[in-house]
């Protein structure tokens, strides 16, 4: 899903800096404006997914502009306030802001914001399966096919998405969030550190003493937590109470 945006800020340098970050992250900047009166027709004509909006601007400020956008039937853009003043946060969220970024905006914080908006607008929000998952690239967001994911694992306080070609990408969400996000795609938590798609499980192995592992389609193995084996069996259409020797 390709995101588009409009950047509204009366400071040209701040506007240019944010535009560079957004472009590097793969977001299409449909327009830039230095004040709200210029931005309004731009937003209505380009129908962006996101409006990045400064608060302190001459004329109509960002909070007033956000209120106008909310009242207009012609715009359903997410509003992200970008400001140097943290004291505006309460007012920002009272105007139904999707996010609030403090200047100077860090690339890490911007990527988190973009992933949140992408997820809100993805197919999963309407009850259908996701087609692609956003992951971390080099100063970009990559969208990888869900069907190519073999395993999602947590190690050293980071989460990695392993693809069928062996490449690993850093995830932009934690394991619990991904477990919930991908449940419609038949991903299952098999261990405290592993979420896997059931269609990439090729074998369940009983190691003895109530210990299990699964073999995945890339040949690698992953542990199964003792409290999760019955959920795994059910997900694979097996009798959850079958004898260990039957697995």
C-alpha cells in the first residue's frame, strides 16, 4: 500500500527536511504548503492519506486547520502534527490527531508513525487477510509478501522477519502485535519467541519429555512451547489430546 501525504509548515527548512525523510521512506509527497489557506485546496485536490501539519503558523494555526479538515466530507486524511512544542499534545489529540511528532523529527519515530497509519489503512482493518507486511529497510519501509514469510522471531530485544529466500528483515512491531496482526493469515505463536505461518510448517517433532520442535519449509527448526503444543495441533487440524507418540 503506497502512502501519499501533504506537508504543511511555514518554515521552509523544516518542510524540506521532513519531505526528504518521507521520500526516503517511500512515501509520495503530493504537495507542500507554507500556510493553511494554501494547504486546504491542495489536500482536497490530491486526497492524501496523511497531512503532516505544523501547529504554530501565521493565519489559521494547525489545530484550527485540523478541525476544518475533520468537518469536511472531502477529506479522510490522517492528521499528524509536527511541532517543536510538546505542550500542544493534549490539544492535538483532542482534534483526533493520528500521531504527534516533535521537531527535529527522527527517522525512527517517523517510521513508527507511518507503520501505524499503514496498518490502519491495510486490508486487515476490514477483516480480510493482509497481503504485505511493512518491515524496516535502510531508511525506508519495505513491503514484503506475507506468503513469503517463513518465521518471525524475537532475539536480543529485536524482532526479525525471515523470508523463504533466507533474508531477514527487522520488524517494525513487537511479536505480540504481529501475532495479532497476522492471525487472519493463519500465523500462530508457537513459542515465546516465535510466530510462524501454519502453511510453512512441514513437520512436528516430539523430542521426548514433553518437548517439541517444528521443521519449517526452509529446513530450519523452531521450538514449541509446552503450553502451546495443543493450540498448534488444533491449528493444524490434529487432535489436541492425541498421544505424543502419534505426533
